C-alpha cells in the first residue's frame, strides 16, 4: 500500500510561503492540505481563499481543501472554481442540514468528495454518506487549532471505518496530532494517508525531504 502524505499548510511559515511550497514539493509531499475556518463552526480563523488560490498556482500537486465552515453549501462554489479536477474537498456533515447536496456539488464540479468526522461524531451518523464519498478524514483532535493532544477513543472509530472502507469504496485519512507512533500503528491496519503538521513535519529545523523519506521508510516495519 502506498502511503499518502499531505502537508497541513496552516502550520507553514507564512513569512515565506513560496519557499515552503517549493521545498515541500521537491521533498516529495503528495498533496497540500488547506484548512479553511470561519470562526463559527470552529473557534478560530485559518487559511483564506487567497491562500488557496496562491498554493493552487504554485504547485501541480493535488490540494485537499478542508472546509471547517458553517453551511458550506452556501459558499462551496467559491472554492470549487479555484480548484483543479481531482482536488479533494472535505465538508463536515455536522455543519450542514443536507450534506449530501453539498457533496453532489463537489462531485458535479469534478472534485473528489470527502467528509471530515469530528472526534465526537459517530460512524452511525455518517453511515449513508460513506456510500457517496471517496475520502474520509478522521479528526483525532477537536478541529480548529494545531498542536492539540490525540484523543485515544478515536482509535476505535478508525478500526470500524477500516472494516467498512473496502465494501463502501472510500479511503481513510488521519488528521490531528500525527506522530511517528500513530503512523506505525495505523498505516499497517489500512489507513491510506496522514495529514502532517507541527507534531512531525513543521518547525523541526530539518529539510522536509529528510522527514518525508523517514516516514516513508516506516513501511519497512510492517
């Protein structure tokens, strides 16, 4: 299984975003994770539409756009028109009255539909949507801020999703407090990818290429 590694760009150095994107690109990152926050669905503001536009123009690698906003159906077209075919857009089912309608807009635009599941959201409440989406982003921390602690009970939810993913045709991704031990534990079980932030990738004073290669070398352990 090929492990997909995506960089959480809200953790990047915004004093030189161009350099960050280029170094991650050359270092072998698979995609760029763009966290959009509205200060309402989550208690924080993060990346903007302009950040998304810049990164989309600075790399040919795919973008993973994570909409942490209330009622994304109202504004999703703003993001879709600035993306490329096969970029991913995640919405939170908790943020929308009719999330399947928003997911259909994403599909119709030629993007990859995904849902992000908060730690307190059960598999049962999103079960039918698992038949629609191609990706499930499992939040292992409460969304809104980097550098939070992993919530161990989420591991049981991941186990359930891994049992369902082949039958229902989606991939699973880890977002939040992603450390080496979590990758070594969950990648062999079938987790398809990991969002890398301050825990393992950013602010470590080492080339991104070294860190990314080290993570890929973990596969020798399983």
